[in-house]
C-alpha cells in the first residue's frame, strides 16, 4: 500500500469508505465507481487521483481494502498474504480446476514453481498447514469443496 503513497488523511478517507463488509463482493470497476462517487463531493483531489490510477494500482488498492479476514490471514497465524501475493497465487492457481479436496497435491508443485521468482511467497505457502492451504486456495480461486 505504501507504493501508492497516499497521505495519512487520504488513506483515512479511503479506509472509511472501504470497509471490507462494504467492498469485498465488488468487482474492480464497481469498486472504482464507488470511490469516485463518494469522494467527488467531499475530496475532489483524491477522487481525481483514484480516477488516474492504472489497473495494477487500482488492484493494489482494491486488494488492500476489500479482502475480508479469513482463516489464512487470521491474526496470530503468521501467514498473512499481501494483495500482490494473493494476486500471484490466484494467477498460479488459475489453470487448476481441481475441487478443494485435491489441492494438497497442488501445494508441492506450487511451492516448487514459486521458489525461483518468489522465494518468500514460496516459503509462506510451504509453511501452511493442509487446511490453511485449502482455505487459501478457496480464497484466491473462488472455489469451494467439490466445486470446480
């Protein structure tokens, strides 16, 4: 999030608008429209800045504010994934259409695949329990038990 370099006041304004219970079900264009409509009257300069974000930057903002806390990122588990890490995992898992009950086999291959380009992320995935990895897989793919 520091990559986007919002002032503390701008960040607070965004945080107020973007509580996870309001934004977690939105898609990226709807998320941007929500921000622009709410900010245009009260914070026009921030609305302009949000309107000028490219897709990657908007995705970082969306991931930061819209992800509900799940078991894979629950406090105390030590396996919190950043928005960018979740995006990488989602892209890596996209080709696999296995039901969740088979993902334990995917984890080993995924760790090996990530090890060269994203060693820290590979380590995080490797340290997850089987159940934590299943929940992470469900989160990044939108799939649940038995659904391809």
